[in-house]
C-alpha cells in the first residue's frame, strides 16, 4: 500500500508525544484522524495549524472503522476507552507510540539514548551535530529543540533514527517501558537513579528495566555507558559478548569567568552549556556521533553552537549580576546535579534554588526521603507544592514540616501558595544572586519568563555569550 493511502487514527492525539507523531506522519503523507477528551496548549494550536485538531472533544467509537490501517494508542487513554474497545472488536492493528516508531524505522540504524537523567540533552546534542553537518535522520525527542519545528520526524529517505529512550510505561494495555521496544543498534545509558515510584516500587525493579534494555540491543550493537555511575557500571559489566560496551567519562574541560571550554586535541572549544553532567552528556554524544561516522573535528565544530533543549538549564533571564534558569529537574538525582552545576559555574554568586514537587513520586511521603541533601548547595533553598495536586493524584496530604524533615535542610523555605511564592521571589534582593527554577510542572501557573524579566529588567549583560 502506498503511503498516501495510509489511514491512521490517534486515540489521545493531544498528548505531547502523540500530537508530534501525528504531525510527523501527516507530513510524511499519511491521512491522520484523532480524538481526545482534553487538549491543552501548545498541542492544541499545533494540531489546529496542521488541520488535525478534532472538531469536538471526546471519544467517538464511530470514528473507528475497518477503513483504518492502524490505530495509535496514547498513554492518556484508559484500557476501557470506547474507541479502543471498538478497534479491538474490529481486529484493527493497534500500536503504542513506541511500537509505531519502531514500525516506521525497523529498516534503519536506530540510536536509543536512555538513562534516569541526561537523555533529552544527549539526544538533542546528537541531533544538533547531525543537522549541522547535513546528515539526514529521523528522530524523536522529549523537548522542543532549537532549529527543529517538531519533536518527531519520520521519513522514507533517512538511514538513521535517533530516539530518546524513556523508561516510563508504553500504553494503558502495555506495561513495558517505552525504551524496551526500539531495539537499538547503538544505545546509551547515562545514569541510573530511582524514579517513577508509582510504576517501579523499589530501586531493584527500576534498575532491572535498564538490564532488560541492554538485552534489546541488536546483535553486535554498541552500548555507550557512563563509567562514573556505579549502578550503570554494575549492569553494563554483564552486557554479554553480543554487545560492544564502551565506557565514557566527563569530557575534559575548563571554566573561566563563567565560560566553559572543552579541552580537545584540536585545542579548546568553547561551549554554551555547563556543569559536570553536561560534560558527561557531551562525551556520550561524541561517542554516538563517532560511531555514526562523524569525525572529532566535525563534532567539536558543531557542538560549540549547541544551545540546549527547552527547560534543560534554559536561561530565561539575565542581567549583569543575575541569571535566571529554568530546568525540568524533578527527580532527586536531577535536582542535585542541576543545583551543583549552577553553583559550580557561579561560585561567587548566591543561589536561590526553587523546586516544585509535582510528580507522583516527588509527592509520595516515602519517596521524599530520596531528596535529602539535594538542595544543600543552594544558599536559599525553596520547595513549592500545591495541595490540590496531591488531591488530584489521590495521594495523602503532606505538610510543610514533613517536607523540611525529609529534605533535612534547616534553611529550607516551603510554600504551598503560588501567589506567596511569586511575591517572595519578585521582592527578593537580586544583586549578585542567581535564581534556578526546577519543575516538570508550571508552578501552578507562575510565568517564569515574566518573573525572570521582572527580576532582570534593569540592564543587559555584555559579557560571555552562553545563552541556551
């Protein structure tokens, strides 16, 4: 069947991943339909622009007919979704998001980048380098990347497919982690630190998912692993003779007056990202690119202009003595690394680090123990959470005293009202002080960019260019 004749229906088309896949397939020439019971921005505007926004919100089994070639099921839907039940009754091909990505790229060289932290950034780095030197490739990444209109691309022409490997569940009817389905020829494991407590109730169960990921690597495939993470080293020692396991470590670098430069055989190469984890990420990306045939010279020329991914150490405001960063950090290991990175880069400035507890794991009283010490390098540590989020996730209430106890930081300030948090930050003293905002949510509607503008509107910074 010709691609122009393919009819694909998306159940839960409004998801951040799903709507990007729907757009990518439309751009490939497929006929796309979809449904959802709620569609928020930016998905709504992007679907509308592509002519893919459903006319009505809700589920409509009548949309599911034998004329469909496949149905793609999003994680937002439930197992008793009426459209899903209709598709099952008709015996249609039903794919999860990762299953369909594999189906579209099974004849290509697949690169899958996994890990508890860094996977979005490493994927973005590889994509940036390949695009910079003109290599054709398909991709899927979990954040908006500068220079890319979409978070998914699928084509007939590309020989390579670069995927961010998420360990979360595949679909409502498939409990496998997404990255178990891609069968990479080249894989990365950047780090292992317990997350997603609602799915993986203990660390051993979580770690086992990465052991299983290694088993999915194609025979004679390559596995790049962080040799500075003991848990990663532990599982990669048992990768087996069918996998070429290659360790990487923090890329040699130097920091001089807020500017970071890589130390290479070609001399120093200035980069626009900073922090130990980003230097590890660069080392991983270099290994992948080298394996894809990219020379060191081309890699360094390209990586020097990499600005980062949205909400990954993204600078959203700056003046002479203050920088404001927004980061997706929510898991304990990510929080610890992000706080340390900013403090190490600006040791002469105070740091206000504000973390929103938003995920199921971070709001679980038992998992909160994992955050002990994560904000200790901040001069002014702040935690925010919305009690309504606990109710929505059907979790028991937690009080500020418990949060302070779990973080074990006597200087910790806890807010549960976004207006009070906003006013506190807006009215604080910002001379020679940086602000780091960390969340996988949105601080209950606080516009961080607007807040940053208010904090830094007094002057422009003329120094080292390190925008993200």
